[in-house]
């Protein structure tokens, strides 16, 4: 099973309405590909569903799968965005990774699919 296949979905209970769903995961962990040291981050996800929503337990397990993955912050956030788009095909999706201080530097990476502004204009 691929990592993206771990993401389970369920039917959007109100597909005719644009409404914003938001999740925060303050305990995300991956591994630096250069040093092997753990990287800690808070993930913030916002999306407007189309036909499908992501199931939270599968999302948690999907996030846990990154604990042993060596990848740069930019790659991790873009991959999570791509996997969620593949699983749900949302109207809009934003994934933010707010990585904790490492060597005196914090990193914030944001990846988006679709435009929320287009949805708000109607």
C-alpha cells in the first residue's frame, strides 16, 4: 500500500456548499535527510471539499508514516499536498508546515491547490 493509499475518505455531507475544513497537527515529525535528526513541525491544513472529505484517523496514521522519512521540509509539505489532492480532489487545499527551530532557523512552507479567493467570489 502506498502512503497516499493510507488516506481514507468519506462522502462530503454538503457537497453543494463551499465550507472550510481546518485541521492542526502540532506533533508532526519527519527526519532531516542530511543529518538523520528529527524535524518537528505543526501542520495546518485547510480545504474546501468537493465530493470527498478525508477521514481523521487515516490522516493521523498517514502523518505518522513520515516519522522515518528523510526529506527536506519543502518536499514533505508538497508531497502531503499532492497526496491529499489525489485522495480527495478538493476544490481548494492549503498545507502549511511550521517547522520548529533548528540551528537558529525556523522554516514555514505553504503549498496550495486551487484558489480560495475564486470560491469566495462565488
